[in-house]
């Protein structure tokens, strides 16, 4: 079976769609999260069947009641996780292959679902190809478009950039040209990528924040600064990072994570080099435990896009999440705090101690 990366989708023999959440997987299954299930009353359609999207809590409940073999207690993370058994994998759907396929069809006048949306997707791909010098085969599309389950009123594009250096160049190009019309002579296009426009702020905030860990004003300030989300002709797009194959290291089980409990901390950011990776990672110093588990925490990681690129080197921050003991190859131990243990990240956060907004 071909190697599965973060943001790939898995279609199973039980007619379920999962999104991969890991670069490294155990021998018998693919670590992933249930996203779409068949439903006669669903609001999405493909090949004459209807489906609907499920949230975190419902996904676990649905699998527990209908397909418990997709759930297992993981001896690496020491929590119950989802994972598609290898004998249930029917198809691996790759964001980079999906984008190239759509591009080929679109460029040759073929029929595509939601052609106006796909035209915007092609403009985003052309922008990053020509303005950031990223090969088309290192760009991709995830989210509902990847398995072809997008609704007619889909509001955003989960755009993927492969390779961490490519992603840094993409962010840099976006910052440089945000709000400016650029002419790309190679494809004879005038393209304007913008930041999040005023009519979208409430939508983006409500999609990403399920509590008040960040106020609307704070959220807006962080999003504008990190510049990994924008709009094109009124449609939102994310600039998501996924490692290239040669950037993926390690094997399943060489690192073990043991939950220790919840903590709120205050500290300084030493390095944010991994801020846009998945998970996002930040090394820290000058730790102060404000409440919860007492442990010598050295790192903050986040599994939610909300806190990717949130803070930078030298900033004084507060964070709240799940403390884990990390053991590498049975020898080296250190502690980290995880922000985003669920997609909704309720009462988990990473932010400046002094509000910027």
C-alpha cells in the first residue's frame, strides 16, 4: 500500500470517508479521523449516494455503534483512537493527485463539479506555482473537494502545500502580494488573492472557535499576522502545510506518549520553526505552571489549524492543554503540552499573555 500522509483521505469498504491525521502509521491500520458517513438524508452526494459530515463526538459515537473495529486503544498515545484497518482500505485519495486531475480536466474543457469554485482553485494553484515557484505536483486540495463531496455552496478551499520550505515560500508570496492584482503571463491571468474580507470574519471565527478562548478581535489579529488563510474572489482558502515524503522520519512506536493531565502554563517561545507543520510545534523556556500538572514541559504542539503559526520566537505566551510524557525509543523522556486534543479545542489555547487586540 502506498504511503499515507496527513490530509490524505481513505475510502473504506464500509462506504466511509476518513481523513488521515498522521505521517506514520502502525502495521495494521491507518491513523485517521472519520469525516463523512452515508446518510439517505445527507446534504452531499456522490455517485448517486448521499453523505453527511460528522463532528468529533458524533464520529466516535457512530463508529462505536456501527463499526467498532475502527476504534482501538493505542499503546503509543495511550488513548482510544480511530484507525482504518488495512483490510478495510478501499482507496487512498491523494490531495496532490486530485489537484492535478482537476487541473487536467479543467484545462482541457472537461466537465467538473462546481466549475466556478474549481476555477478559483486553479487560480490559487497558478498563483503559488508562479509567484512562489512551487511545482504543481507539490500543491494539493483536501477537505470536501478531495473525495468529491463538496456542496454546491462550499465556502472554502483546503489548499495544501507539500514541503515545509515550499510552505514558507507560499506564505511569503501571499504576504507580499496580498490585496494586489498580479498578472501571470504564462497563463494570461490577472489574479488577486486577499486576506480575510470583512464579510467572512464571523464565519471563520465561528467555524474555528467553539468557546471564547480567543475573542473575535484577538482571533482576527492573529489570523492577519500569520497569513495562512485568505480569500480569492469571495471564497476562503487555507494554506496548509504537509511534509514532503523525504521530510517524514521515524517509525510507528519509536515514540510513546503518556497523558498526564491538564495544565495551564506561561512561558517564552524559543523556536517556532515547526509552527506550520502538523502538528504545529514550539519549543519553550522560562516555564511557569499556572495550574494543573506540574511537569518540566519543553514543547507545545497543536493538532488544530487554529493555532498553527500563532506565536513567534521570543514572545511571552500562555497555553492550556493536555500534558504528555514523551518517551523516545524507550530512553529519552521529555514533557509537552498538547493544544487541540479535539478538533473543537474547547478550553485549550495558545496565545500571547498580553492580548494584542
